[in-house]
């Protein structure tokens, strides 16, 4: 009997730790975060979309994962050298407060500081299959330039 009590206590402790760790990582990786409550007492939820980035010779490429978001529900802007992605993921029709979900619905927002040397006047965005692709051109002045190395005859030292 003592071993059964000890086993149950350890199991409960480990289960509580697992739930806490899951919640921490969900919050860290951009999952749903409670932000307050409405006048009716319902909680409002928000999330930050997961964003990845990469460079090529001509563009800074960004991808934001926005499943279930249409192009009319997302806005992209550049403000104070930051790329801002904001919008709302709406719950599907017939989805009520008694439904169970692990997806976050509601408003989202993320702001990314852009490096210098980008042409923010010519940003291109495309939303397809829940992925927002953003291309920011690199200015000509910021692109690497090849410097010609000149060869010549070897010069002899002058002795004085």
C-alpha cells in the first residue's frame, strides 16, 4: 500500500510538471496567450505568428505561418524600421464557446526589426495555403561588390 501511495504521488507530481512545461513551451512558441476578458466575462486570446527568415543575393525572405487566415484579415506594414504583421484569425462558422480547440483564434501581432540596407518601398507579400511570404529587396548599395585584384611586376627594393 505504501508503494502505491508513493507511486501515485510521483505520478501526480510528474503530470503537473508536464502540464506546466507544455504550457511554458506553448506560450514561448507563439501559441495562445490569454490577454484579458471582455465585458461578458469571456477571455480574449491572441497569438504571435511563427516567422522564419532567410537571405539570398537580392531579397530578405520572410515567411509567417497563418493557418486559416484570409488576405482580408491580415495587414503588413513598415513602421520605424520594423515590419509589422497584424490581423485576426476568426473562428469557423458554427464554432461556439462549448467547442474544444487547441488553435488560437483572435487578433495577432508581431513586429520584426529590419536591418539597414533594405528597400522598404518595394516590399512584396503573398498569402497562400496559410503561409504569408514577404520579400524585401536589398538595395544596390548594400549588395556585395567584387573588387578587382590587379597584378603587376614585382618591384625591387631600392637600397640607400
